[in-house]
């Protein structure tokens, strides 16, 4: 018996929305690449498009119709939205393609609230590594509590909220890693290795529980998994093993790349230049305040 209840219109709208995002990014990238060559390298554009493709695979492709039938597919969807797509999207550096002033009047009107001091404070708080780690961990743990997990399966609205939560917290989690230099004054860059290691612990606990538990945690898959040649317990073990392996490999690769970047002489020189620019900016701001006083 299938438990899927996806309306066919939802993947269609997701596909349309992601296509529009891709077209806007491509338009801005071509324009910026023409005006300022090498400002956003081509590999970043490919990274962004692959990230969007992974989001589409999780939400808009035929695979999304099976997440109510197999826990393994449901886990694939979670991993795509939270672990694989976000770092690729962030590596695309879409903020570097935003139009500079003067902006069109509509864009200026939409961007004006973002310049308010309370909104900037909220933005700084959301991008703090500790907050990002807690948010991602909380989303992972809470949405896998059986009662809340079942809520997402039975309600299309809650299922959409669940997917949006995974994608949003995934982007927040990966921001300090991808843009470590922007957090230099908040968090030592070398601590990102510890940040990634600690992030594996809740994933390991959850995936280990799914693999070694001798009972079915989510009984709703008991009947549907059998039609795919798997028992519910085998499906659960497969989902847990997939999560365990994927998260470990991705975080290990990210940590290795980050460690190599930290140890490279060029990275050290870039960090010194960044620190100098930050200190000069702070000194300039202080001098302006003193002069105004």
C-alpha cells in the first residue's frame, strides 16, 4: 500500500521556481562576467547549478513521489536538501551577483527593510556559527522524532515546512564553512574543523540508532516497503547506513579541503590581508564617529 499523497502540481511549481532562479543567476553571472572578468569564476556557476539540480532531484523529480513509500528515499531527500545541495549553492556565491546601487526602484523598496538596524542584528545572529550548528542539529533531531516525522508524512503542509526547514538550516550550517573568512572576528577559522566534527555526532547517533535498532521506528513504512522487495526493518537499516556514510564522507571531504586551505601559504596571506582590511575599516569608522562627536 502506498502512502504517497503528493499532488502533481507541487513538483511542477518547484521545477518552475528553480528554473527561474537558475535563469536569474545565469543572467547576472553573464552580466558580471562581462563587466568584471574573473569576479565570479565559471566553476562557481557550475557549483550553483548542480546545487539547484540536487534540490530539484529531492523535491521536483520522480524520486520525490517515493519518499512516502520508502524511508531510504525519504533519507536521500533529507541528505540532498541538508548536506549536499547547500554547500554547492553557497560555493556559487550568489550574493556577489546582486545588483549594486543604484538599484531599480522596486528592488530598492524591497531591500530597504534589510538595512534596518534590527534586521541587520538578526542577520548577524543567524550567521553566527554556534547558532547555525544548533539550528541544523535541532532540525535534524526534531524532524526525526517519530510523532513529528509522522506529522510530516500525513500533512502536505507540514511536509513542505519540513523540507524548507532542512534546506534553510542546511544553508545556515554550511555558511560558516564556505565563507569562513567572513566569520574571522566571530569564530577562529581553525575551529571549523571542530565545528564539522561535532556536527557528525548527532548524525552518527541517529543513523546508528536506525541501523542497530531491532524494531521499526516508523511503522507507516511497514506495508509499502515490501512492494520494493524490502522489509520495513531492512529499509530502515538501509536509510540509517546511507545517512551514516554520506554525512561522514561529505564532512570528511569538507574538513580535508578546509585544513589544506588553512595550511596553504596563499590562504595565510589572504587571511592577513583580510584582517588588515577589517582593522582599517574599524579604525576608519571610529575616526568618523570621533569627528562627528
